[in-house]
C-alpha cells in the first residue's frame, strides 16, 4: 500500500466517516481482516465476535453473549473496546488495535438462538489512523471505480512497476480454454489485450482475464465479455480486443491497486496528478 500522509488521513476521515462498510468475504480479503482475531473487550474479559460492518464512527458486531457478557456490560455502563486485526500486505506480523466504543443497541440475531446478539457500537473517540486509512483506501477505490471507470492505464514500463504487475504476458480463458495474450491497458471496467484469433469467432465471447501482481503476490481472474476488435496493422493473425469486465465481480483488491496507480495520472481535463 502506498504511504498515506496525515493530510490524506484527515481527508479520508472528513469525506468517508459516515459511510458503513459491510465486511463481506471479498472485502475481508482485500483489506486483510483476520476474523478469527477479532473480539470485544469489556472490563477485564473478552469475547470473540464477528465484525459485521464498520464505519469511522461505529460498528456492528455479532456476539455470543452466554458467558456473563450482559452482566459485565451493565457493570461497565455499556463501555467496551473492539479489537481489529489485519494482515498487512507488505508485513509478516498482523496489525491489531482497539477502538473504544459504547454499546448503543442490542437485538437478537436470528430466532433460533437467543444467546447470539447483534450489537450496534458507537465509537467514543475518533478511531486510530490505521482504521481510517484501511477503510478510506477501500472506499476511495470503490468510488473511483465508478467515477473513473473508463480511464485507461497504458501499460508502459513505469505503470507496470507502479501497479506491481508481474508481467504483461498473461492468459485469457475463452470458454475455459486458455490463450496467451499481451496486456495493452487496464481500467476499472475492462482491459485491452493483443492476441491471436479470428475476430468473428471471438467477439461477444465470455472470458476470464488472469492478472498476477507482486508485493504481495495476488492473482485475480476477472470475468468479462469481449466487446471490441481493432486490427493490428500489418498482421492478419492477431488483433486488439477490448474486454468489458463484469463490474459486480471485479475484486476489491484489483480496484485498490488500480486506484493507487491512477493517483500518478492526471484526471481527464487536468494537467497534474491527484
């Protein structure tokens, strides 16, 4: 992840503090949340919990309250601490921290087991910068995935390095059959590749584009559809094909990487980078 300045942290907090992020499996993978290492602490005891969602102002958690949790909560006047744990991309040791909070509401989670509760927490202070950075980076990437989805990153040597893309030569799976291709550009919404084939047999075909990244090592296979063809001058056996991604299935980790690279490019209609 790129170095984030204090000014960026403040901007993330002011811009995104009200927005709640639901921790789905895909989002957990993108931000490195370690669900088995999260718990809520009340006075001198702690209880494992599932963090269902979080903003920069509060969280929702799922908790088994059988073991005297309610008694402790009453004694503590509804004050707790929520422990987050993340596996950072560039580091071997996980990042963990507590956020002070107050329980603002408790409701049963489901009808079959009354001992499982859904707790709404309100943070009593601004959360640590680490949480603001993690949530802000994700939210910024998701917003730019919509607002800048058509902006293309031409894969020259510099941008390949900034993206930490392992190589431009990769695979595209067409009806489950792998084909070699060369990446020309990438965007939030698609890619352009150079590959062999006859256009009339490839257009409108469903594909999966394989992208391999480093630091850390990640591999994404993004589903999409071949929607465009451009001939390559002087060659009849190869062409440039435009792939439009299935936007609902674009991994959050890919969005974060692309968003970091876009910071080094001027916005359309401007002359300076972000």
